[in-house]
């Protein structure tokens, strides 16, 4: 792992390697790197996976197996910028497979409990439109959605 920049560390009870492969399977420009194992006398059984380095969509991560003490919360999430509805649908469906949970306003939790925001670029464009009435209508529509529907946002922004 490079020594410059930032690496996000994700704490897992014991699913670090499984999770790393899962995230790499979803995103382009992704790969699994080094796997470190616990040694004798460590907090987990000798030989079990301690950390897994991986890159998902160009972002560096370290998955750590360290026990059940900490869980993910919505206080931290990863936002996926999507070019179109096809990308929104892809990521939304992928993260719900196998036990993910949908949430409001484009948020969801994957099967590990990690929060994601699946956000089309068009949502940002509409909700930051200089025409405040248009932006307010788009924001109001988004607030009623789970998965973001770009066509519905555009209709709301247009006042339809």
C-alpha cells in the first residue's frame, strides 16, 4: 500500500476478505492486494485474515478483521456519482443483493451494513439549479424517493 494519500479502513468482525472481493466485483478499476494474517498470540486465531488491501473504483481501502466491537453507521457513507439511470439501477440493485437494505433519498446499506449513496449527477444539477423553484421541486421529489428516479426528478423540476 502506498504511503501517500488516504486509505479508508473498514472494520469487520471476520468478513474482511469476503467483503474486499465483494466490493471489487462491483466496481471497475478495482483489485485485491496484500492479505496479512494474524500471528501467534494476537487478538484473533493465528493464520486468520487480519487485513486485506483493496482498491474499489480507484479508491484505496483496508479491510480489517478485528471482532464485533464496532459496527458501521450512517454517520459515514460512500457516495457513488452516477452518469445515468442505468448506473443508478446497477449500483442500487447490486448493493441490495444478498441482504442489503434500501433507505431514503438514494441511501442504502449493503449486506455488511456499510452505507452508500447512489446519486445521479442529474440530481445534483437539478437541486442546485439557479431557479430556486425548480430546485425546490426537485428536492421535494427526491425526499419522497428511495432509489433515485431521474425521469421523475426532471418532471417534478419542470412542474409537471
